[in-house]
């Protein structure tokens, strides 16, 4: 674990963990769900240890509280660049994927890597704010190597990709949903997502978790019948 994090700690209340935090290799503080009033304890510890943070990420209320404390710790406030996500969970009442569009889901192979690499770059460029391109490519490669990346096919054409970036004990986390530009607005994203949820169940998971930076009411996952389970924020600190 020491090779993947710089520091980890827990705040206890009444002999139970009230909040957990991790300092990542990118010098971001990752906060867990927990008691919001414990965020100040993490802040005080980080200040005493002279942390040099690039940002904070976690449940929106927790991340906001820490960011406000951090930027006001001394004269000359820092500017916050913020990205918000809705966290969705698939439900047992969601409709099953129906192949009425002539689409099929296939496990990606190394043969398709040039296309996958290009799409991972486009995925990063099209995100708002833009994601780190190299990080997106590395994620796609990791998903491919772990056999967790899938391609959406229509006949002999590959029209999109998506897969699983990580998992909890019960649910798999969907990542890298991408439909090639010329095939958008045809319902392919919905078919890709529902097929991935079914694939996760075949893999032994009860369902899926999805993060979406599209915050409007017509969100794809909401329209599919997924349940909103929280809000997540990533706040970058700039001098």
C-alpha cells in the first residue's frame, strides 16, 4: 500500500472511524464519506505537517469544507478549479439491455489498442474541464490489460468503448464510456451502459457505480433508471 499512497489516516469518534483520508502520489487529499465536522481535524493535521497539496477530492460537502479551510489558512487565498460529479448506482428495477440496434459488446484485445488509445485521448480532451490525456491513456491501458475494457460493435464497425476501472466488494465501477463522434445521438451510449451493467452481473457483482460530470436533469444514467447516491468533487489548488 505504501507504493500507491503517501499517507493515510482515520479520525475516530466514540471508538468508531468517523472519517478517513488518503494523500495520493499526485498530492491530492482524498476524503471518504463521514462526519463533516471531522474535516477540520484533517486540515489541522495537514497544516501542522506542512502538506503541499495540489487539491482535494471526495464527497462534495467534505471537499468544499476542506478547500475553504485550506485556501484561507494564510494571507493570499488560492484559486479553486473545481470539477463536480454525480455518483449513480444501478438498480434491480432497471430495464434489461435489449439489442434492438444491432449492437454487441465484445472484450477488447491488444489488436485494437491504436483505436483505444486515440479514443482515450479524445475522452480526456472532451471532458470539462479537460482531463490529463496521459492519465486517461494509462487508465485505458490498465483496463485493457486487466481484461476489463469492452468495445461496442455494430456489424463490422467498432462504434464505442467502455469498461470497469475498479470495483468494491459488491459493485463494479464503470469508466471510460466513449462513443465515436459519428455514431452519437443514436442511443448507443445507453445500450453500451446497460450491457456493461449486465456484464458486471455476469462477473459476480450485484451492479455498477457510475460517475458522471454531466449535471443536467437529462443525464444518461438517470434516464436509464439509475439511482443518484451522492455528489463528488475534485478541487484543484492554484497559487
